[in-house]
């Protein structure tokens, strides 16, 4: 069962690492996902969490990792700058 993040705040925070470490030679993301330039706060937490993108074929899914779930889906319309 998928869990969806209840986003309370979002902001852009550029990822400063090497994005190539998260990609395969074909251009898809590895199983850990690729970090995006977005961070969010979820309901019940005061911590900023990096939003990751998992791409399969030409379809991507945004997600975060929490203590309760390693794959909590983030809706793209919840990301507002």
C-alpha cells in the first residue's frame, strides 16, 4: 500500500552533489532514486526532507524516505516555491 506525504511546506534547495552517482548508464535512476532540487516538511515533523525521483521507463515518481516508510510518495502539485 502506498503512503502519501502530507506536505506542510516546500522550498527549492539545489542539490550540490554529483547527480551522475544516482543514474544508470542508460539515464534512468538507480533504485535509491535521484535527488531533486526540492525539500519538504511533512505534517508532524519539523525536519526538511529531500525529495527524490525514481524513474522507470519515461515515468517518474517523487518520494521521500521517513522512519515509517522508505517510499512515501509526494504529489508534484504539493511542491510550491
